[in-house]
């Protein structure tokens, strides 16, 4: 039931809209403050991390530059003095810083260590190591920085930085390797306060950490190639900040990174988001609590005002509810009667017409007011006069006399004329209400009656068609069983029985095909792209034509024509038409199959299959019935067939959204057109 319109409901709506708007503005302001707090904390952390990575970048660059100078110095001296070079003296000459370099070595072209500081007890063969092979294979112009390697004996980690040693003629003369402790880089940041999960690391572009420090823990050789860091570097983003969960230890951090210029290294620093946003979360919780308290206060005030206004509204609604209920029930009944396809006539307590439904007016083509006030006797006579066949309507009193406690409603069938013959079921139902004494209802059962009649006619025709071959089979079988016949006569009778049995089987098969197509309505069709040129060529090749007849002539366009169809069902329809073309042209003559594009105004082009013969043809009367089941244009019995072929063709083509048309002239032949939508 709809609520009555009035000012209190409008004010209630405005009250809650206002309260909702204030709550929305409160939370919108809080979320704005929370977003600003988040952005501020992130910006401060990014600034600090950017400074740290800039400092780390400069430190790494200076360290590698110093290593480059040492390698260049050793290279120039080694080319002058060879194995007479004293590497230990480099420390005294301030060329090499012993605090940074753990070892300096020179390998010859065969990979054997020829110089080392500190000295080695035996010459070592490093020809199988990466930092030797990469220089021996080609002239690498840059400093090669190996992955961290742990000493097998002491477990100490080392980074090997190497360059190619070239002879004066440019040939490969060996490798100079400088080894450093990777902890040298992590110790540089010992004084930085990054928290227990804070990170600073030096990674190679291969994704392996040369040095990595989380809190106070140092680690070397961690693999992080799947990290977002290397995705960004691959996209030429050489510096930047982002938030992500670490692929190494699964800690979510705010990161800032910088690519080291001229070296395949990147320095990255990160802060645990728990530390970065700790102040933000405190601020957020405080703001949310304040917003929740304000929202509760606004809701409480709105609820008090709402309750007061509801008391006023109930007093107003009480005086209008009965009127609204009656109005709604009337509207519902009017809608039901207006939309119902069945007609209704209601009678008052004096058995006079007091309501005529719109459907009844349409059934009898009259205005709804023309019958109002008519008593049941006059109405019964009026209805009986409109019946076109006997028996006519028996009358309301006659129907009412048939009502019993076990049979509360009764009905009968009448026929009237309104836009053709219509069959109505008339029923009566008595009422004990204070307004309606009885209701007469009318249901149009024309379609159901016609369907039942069609079913009966079909069964009768099918039984007749099957009875003819069955009679032949029974007759000749009885002769074979009861009489002594020569072998030739027996063979002749058996051939007749066989042919009649095949005819019955064909009738049953085509009946089943037709029933299956009608029942499934293309649900079992397998639609694919079908090339009509290929399909027609295959049909002509496989078709078993009568003895002495030429194959059908194919007239096909050069361009392929395709349709969306069930190839098997479409082939069945075409073969049925082609078979008729041969059967109904017993005197011979060419059978032609033509494929063309059919174009008509305001319609999309369609593919058209034309099958023509020069046979007996059909009269207009025969042509109008050619698609009826069991109908055969030839009544002589000389041409075999079931009379179902064209019915199947029509069903298949229509389920493909196609059209079937036939043009025929007696004595001149027939042309069948199958048109289908093109793909």
C-alpha cells in the first residue's frame, strides 16, 4: 500500500537527507585529513630515503673509481715489469687502501695466478671462473663485478672486480682482479637509523645482492630479480620510489632506489611501512573515532525528530488507509481483468450484469456498457443468438443447475463468428459475496481445438499411408504361406514384400525425422560455416540418380558463397528436392542446380539455391498443397514416395531462417528455390 502524500513525509525525508549529508561531509573531511596525513608521512620518508640513496650512490661511485685507478696502475706497471712487480708496495705508495682491498691478483692468459697480494702459497688456476672467462672470450670495456662468493674454508664473503689485461699488440694477456669485502658497503651505513626492518642494499642488474643490510643483519647473494625494482629498471626508470612487499623476506617497505651511473649496479634503501606510517595510523584512528562520535550524535538527533514526526504521520495515515486499500484492490482487479485473455461477466445479487471485462468485449466486438443491467435470461438469449452451430448456448440457469458441492463450476463449448469462427469454453461459478452472485467466464479454445483436429487428421492420414503397403505385405505373405508357387513367382512376391517394407520404413523414418525436427526446433542442429559450392558439388557426386539419367548440371559462381548452417540437415533438404526433380521428370531432360546471390530492396543479400527440372510439373491447386504431409502431386502410384519429403524441406529451411518458394507449370517442369541468409 502506498503511503499518503503529505508534508510530514516530505519533512522526514528532508530530515534524513540532511543528517546523511552532514555525516557524509564529516567523513569526507576526515578521509581528506587521513589522506593528507598519509601523503605527508610518505613524502617525508621518501625524502629521507632519497638522501640516503644519493649518499650511497656517491660512496659506491668513489669506491669503484678508486678500484679502477688501482687496476689501471697495476696494468701499466705489470706491462713494464711483468712478474717482477711488487704488489705489496702499492700499500706503501698509497695506491691501494688495505682497509678496502682484501686482495689484488694478476692472472696470465692461461688463467694461472702470477702475482698476488697477500701472496698465495701456490699458483691458482682460475680459467674456469666467470670473471676470467668473460674477459678471455671478448674485450669487455667495463669493470666486471662478480656475484658475492663465500670462502670455502673461512666462510668469508668477497666481491671480485676485474678488468682485461691487454698486451701492447691488443691481444689477451690475462686478467687483473681486485677482491673486496662486501661488508665494506654495509658498514658504511652502520650509523643510519632505519629500524629493525629497514633495508639498504647494493644490487647488480642481474638481481643478485652484492651487499644487503636489514636492521643490524648483513646478507650477501640474495636473489630478487622478480622484484618490482628490476621491472622499473627494465623500463628505463633509473631512480624512483614505490611501496611493495619484498620478494626476499616478505616485508612491506617504502623503497627509494638509484641506478649507479656507468656500472651495472643499483642502490636501494627501504623503510618498513609499519615504521613509516605509525604516526599516520595514530592520527587516522583518532580522526575516525571523532567522526564516529559525531555521526552517532547526528543519528540520535535525527531518530528523536523522526519518532516525533512518525506519531503525527500515523494519525494522518489512519484516516486514509481504508480509502487507499479499497482503491488499490480495485486497481489490481481492473489490471488483472484488463490483461487477462479470458472474458468475464459478473452478475449482482439480482442476477443482472454489473461488470463486463475488456477481453469479453474483444471476443464479441461490442462496447463494455452495452450489456450492463441485462438480466441473466436476456443475456442467455443474447449469447445463444450469436452461436453459429448447434447446439447453441443452453443458458445460465441450465449451467447453474449442474453445480454440486463436489463440482463447484461447470462449463460447455460454443462456436461464435468474430473475425472467423471462434470456439469458446463458457463456465459458471457462483459466489456468496454481498456484491456478486455469479461469474460467467469465457475462454478462447480455438487454437487448442484446431490442434486436436490437426492431430486427428494427421494420425488418420499416417494410418492410411501405412495401411496400403501393409495390406500388400500381408496379402502376398499369406499367399506365400498358403499356396505352392514356383520359384519365379515366389521371388516376385518376395520382391513386392521387400519393396513395400522399404516404403513403410521410409515413411516411418521420415515421420521420425519430421517429429524430431519439430520437437527439437533446431536445438540439435550443429551450425558451422558451410561453403555452398563445395556442398552442392559433393551432393551431385554422391547422388544415386536413376539409370540412364545424366548428372545434374551445376551453375556455380566464381566467388565462394558461405552460410551458417547445419551441413547435414541442409544436405538432407537439398537431396530431397533433387530426388523429386528426377522422380517427377520420368521422361528425362536435364536437372539443373544453380547457386546465385539474391538481392531485394531493403533486405540483406541472400544465397539462393535453384533446382529445376523439365518434368510433369504441377497445377496451382497441387502447388498450394505440395508441403502438406503425405500429399503427392502424382496420384497414379507409378512414382514412389512417402509424401513427406517437402514437409521436411520446409521445416529445415525455415529453421535456418530461410525461405522456400516453388514455381511450376504442368507439362513444363518445376523450379524450387531455397534462399538462406549469407554469413
